[in-house]
C-alpha cells in the first residue's frame, strides 16, 4: 500500500469493460492525484473521461484494477463506500439538485443526516458557502427558480457542505448557456486557489490551461498523454492530441 | 280540506306514483337504513382496503425497483439471493392478482382461504386490499422509475446509502408524481367494492338490492344507489383535480 500522504487517489491498472470485453471504456489506467492538485481530464467524446471520474467514487464498478482513496482500497468488500463518498464530492453536468427541496435543504440534508450536524450549524455553514458563491439571497428558492449557472454553483456548495477532501467534476459547464459558464468557472478557480483537490472533466481548454496543475488527455479508454498544461498545450507532440485541440480550441 | 291534501290531489299521476314508490322503498319499515348501513360498510371496506393496498403496494414497488436497480451489480451472496426470492414472490403476486377477476379473488378469500372466519368486512378488506396493492405497486414503481437516475447518483455521491437515498430523495419525488394516480386508484376501489354482495356483505350496492327484493320495485332503490356512488365519485374526482392543480402549481 502506498504510504505517501500526499497522494489522495491512487489508480492502478483500472479497467472497465462493457458487454464482456467488447467495449473497453477504460483500458488500463494508472495515475495518481495528489493533495492540492487540479487535474483536468480532456479528450474526445466516448474516450472514457466520465467512466474514469465515476470510477473514482465507485458510481461505476471497475472490471479490474485498484483505486486507493486516502490509502483505502475502495473496491474492497470490507470498505464502506458510503463513508468514503462523504469525503469525495461530485458535481454533475446536469446539476442534479433535488427539486423537492429548497436550496438550503439541498445543502443541509447530507451533513445533517450523515454527519449529524445540528440544524443551526448546518444552516450557518450553508450561509457562509452561499455567500462565497454570491447566492446568499437564494437560500429559500427552489431549484426550478434558478438559472443554470446558479444551479451549478449551488451544486458545488452542496458538495462542499460535506467538507470533502477532493471534488470530482464531470463537465460542469457543458449544459450551461455560454454567458453562464464564466460564473461557474470562477467558483472553481477560487476553490483551486484555496487548495482544494479537484479532478475536472472539461472541454474548457482555457480553464485547463489556466487553472489545472496537470492535464490528462484520454483516448479510447487510455491515458494518451499527461503533463503540465504547458507540456500539453504549448507543443503537442501527439498527433491525436493536435487533432483534438484543433477541434476544440 | 287542508292544503296538503289539495296539493296531493293536484299532483299529476306520475308524480304521485313516484311519491308512493319513495315511501314504499325508503320510508316503510325504515328501509332507508339498508342504504345508510350499506354506505357505512362500503366506506369501511374502501378505506381500510386502500390503506392496506398502499402499504402493500409501496412494499412491493420498493422490492421490485430495488431488485431492478441493485441486483445486476450485487456480489453473489445471501443478500442477493434474498432479494431475488422476494422479487420472485412479488412478481407472482402481481401476475396472479392482475390476471384474475377481483370478484373471483373475493370469493376465493371468503369460501376457501378464510372459510372459518365470519368477519365479512375483514375478509373484504383483505381481498380488496391485496387486489389494490398489485395496482398500487405498479403505480408507485412507475413513479420511482420516472425519477432521473441523476437524482439517485447525486444522493449516493453525497454518501447516502441506498435506503437513505430512497427515503430522502427518490420516494418523496416519486410519491408526489403518483399522488393523482393513487387517488384514482382509490376511486376505482370504491366502485369495485360494490361486488361485496357476492359474499353476502351488506354494502351499499347490496343494500339497494335488498330493498328491491323486499318491495319488488327496482327503479328507486337501484337509482338511489347509483346516485350515491356517483356523488361520492364526483366529489373525490374533484378533489383529485384540485390536487393535480396544486401539484402542478408547486412544480418546481
Ligand atoms: N453503461 C454502458 N454500457 C455500455 N457502454 C458504455 C456504458 N457507459 C459508457 N459506455 C461506453 O464507454 C465509453 C466511454 O464512455 P464515457 O466514459 O461516457 O466517455 P466520455 O465521458 O469521455 O464521453 C463509450 O464508448 C461509451 O459508449
Ligand atoms: Mg462524459
């Protein structure tokens, strides 16, 4: 077992096959995510980015390989994945706010039920986080009364309510109208500056270049290339990466 | 001559016939009591059968959707086997209940299963409750299935286990979506209990029939019974419509 305390997520030989081994969504992925890192995961559609991200908190169960989260093997039958997931927040493309609950209740549900936080403490924490994303006046609103950008900012602070050690984002701005992308990226940038560890599947190359400490380029279920943003963007040696960047930039 | 007699004399003949029919069927020997008592029995059976149906239906719906959702990804072992077994039982229950007429189920309950019991109301509650449960199960299951899987994943990713995700996130939304359909099922059930007479239970429909057999006049008692059902059904339909509007307005 890796005893490196800086490593939050350690992935070894991760494979995810569908239909026997006909579809290799993930084909032997090995990488680590260290404390404070912002890892941008880029690549063409269908290359396995979502499957990789969702494997990290076991929303997808790997076919093979190991994933250590803070030195615990998450796929082991002895592991209580529910407890580990409290420490890994996730933000989805389609927000997935709970439509039957107000913004405040969306945020306080998990900490109150799972961490046994008192109502007052949870609401105080929620208000602080709402202030951070400039939505303190929307605490009583319901999700349907929010714009897409507001929904995603709420989804982010909902995840933060559990004080996670890492945040996983799956295309957090892909479902947004262009004018709302910035407000969400700004929040993510702020979190990065505060030292939050993040893994972000994204098509926002500007964000990857500016905020990421490392970029992973995926293709056909494999990591085709990984490196610092400079290495990846400034002088792409890989032909496929060049083609991909030409398309998205 | 007093005015009443005058009025009676002045009545056209058909109206006089109607009046005497009314007195014969409802007033003489306090025959209206058959209707009143029958209505109480109908209300009792419908109410408790609805409760039983919802409890049973929710249980079966949760078993079925848990099986569909979890079984494919579960490791082999006792929990998976147990889930498979209760799911199989649920499926047999749904198939048998929805594949046979409710009147036959009622008779089987009375003449075979509970042949030693004489509590007809209880037997009717059990028979109609088990029948309704099968339909309620499919209503609730479709409600659960209609909730976007992203809701489920959002719950699990926060650290909720399967049951907590169902209780705090999925069921409240599903229940709200199917409330009108459940209310309709209640109306269907209310009308269905009118076959209770098959096992000698004196419900509203049977009450009217008893009067008919005493007075040899079918028109009044049966139309009265029909009118009472209609009024109750219209009342609850109106409630359902209001409920639907409320839910639509609070659609967030
Ligand atoms: N449930 C599934 N069944 C079959 N194939 C799947 C399933 N989920 C994903 N895949 C396949 O796995 C590959 C990777 O998908 P995904 O991780 O969603 O890619 P990306 O997020 O990069 O667009 C795709 O070819 C996709 O069709
Ligand atoms: Mg994807």
